[in-house]
C-alpha cells in the first residue's frame, strides 16, 4: 500500500514526514535519557547502556536524514541508520547472553556469543548488498523475539529476576510495534503506521530502561545451577537476614 507523504514548510524549509520525524526523535530522546541514567554495574548493564546510545543515534539519524530531509540526499543515505540500528540490536542480544552466562555452560556461552557476531556480520553484508530494509526488520525480529526473549524467559524461569520480566514486557511492546509496521495500521494520514510504531518503540525503550535499572538487584543464581562466577547476578541486600 502506497503511503501518502506529508510535508510542512517552516521559514522556507521543507520538512517531509514531520510527524514520523518527530516520533523518531522521541524514540531517540528516550534512548539518550536511558543512556544518561543507567550505571554500567556489570557486563549486561554496560551492553544495555550502549544499546541505548547506538539506538538513540540510529533513530535520531533516521528521523532527520531518513525522513525529514531525505529529499536532500540519495536513498543510500538511509544505510548508516539501518546499520547502526542493527549493531544496536546486536548489543541488546549480547547483553542478554551475558545476563544468562551464569546459567549456561562455558561452551554454550561461547557458542551464543560467536553466533551473535556471525549473525550481525552476515545480515550487514546482505543489507549492504541489497539496500533492502526487510533484512533490517528480519535482524530485529530475530534479535528481539528469538534471542533476547528466549534468554530472558529462561533467566526469569530460574531466577525470577524483575529485570527479566520487564525485558519480556518491553519485547512484547516491540512485537506490537512490529505488527503495526507490517500491517501498516494507520490512524490518519498525519499519524500513520510509522508514527504509531515509533510511539510503541519509545514505550518499549522506556520499559527496557526500567529493566536495566533492576539489573543491579537481580537475585543470584542458585549455586547448584551456576557454572562459573559472574557478576551479572547479585545477591539481594536482604539475603541472609530472614
């Protein structure tokens, strides 16, 4: 379905898809806020922090270059934003792998870490070769729904970590955003499926941020399930006082 392009002119400057650009910048603002507030207390928290930085850069770039002022540039200028968003999702995947490290064997942890790198490299090559945004979406769907969701469900099942439950909720909101994008469900010409999906993405990012703040108080994995030491799971402050 062809999307009707909207535009406005401010002081002689043409801005295309203004609502889409603004909602992209909203996602960016939430991500930069999260980046500024998160403390890198352990490996998974650090990776989440830089997920927010790179996603903030990607969505900010997309809003300005990919939508508002794309008429100044060739279509290929969308690529930096696409590639940055893919790198961002890969960081989120790696963060979940590190989060789960204490309940994986060393071989399992190393395997998923290697797979994370291969997957990012392969999809980047495909996107560069095809200039097709569909593969960016495929990477995001795989990263969030297959990798991050699966690891966080597994972590929550064993540890009942609040952070994992919040991450699961955030991924569900992201899935809803993807559904809106795929089905092109639009409320109005001036608030189309891109705009609605961006609002949902901003909401998802904030819930991810709340989950990130809980990482520091995650319950430690039961000793019999822990394969090797890792600071991703911390003993709660009230442990041992009951």
